[in-house]
C-alpha cells in the first residue's frame, strides 16, 4: 500500500476555493481503480492547514492517478499554498488494528 499525504498552508481568502476543488478531486479519487481511501483533514490548531490523504493498493495505481487530468487540480491547490507544501509517499508493508492495543495491554 502507498499512503500519499499533502499538507498545505492555504491563505484564508483561498480556503473555500481550495476545499471545493479538493472535495471534487477526493470524490474522483475514491472511485479510481486501486484507491483504498481518500480524506481531507483540517487542522483544529492552525486554520490555514489542510491535509489531503489518499491510500493506494499499489504504486502502479497511484502513479496512474498522478498522471491523470484530475490530479492537476491538486497541483493547482498546492500552488495556492503560502509556502511549499509537505508531500510524502509512504510505503506500508503491513497494517494492524485494535488487536495491537489489546495485545499490548495484556502485557501489563
């Protein structure tokens, strides 16, 4: 799995436009082959910060998305940012859920 994260500081005057574009793009991403999830987050401690996260089944699916016309919308939003956005692509080799917490708490 590949986790794509973009963290942007969007000026207040451009925030509504940026969110509108990101919401449309998220809807598109969610139906693309290989997209496992797509979320938009707002930072409750810094109103300028917006995060756009997508999880992809594999690198090939993600790269096809990065080449799509719709991904240009994300690039346009990144250009609205006050400073260079933080962009990460993390490869996830395994994942676990609540059982990790339960197992750790049993050790007490």
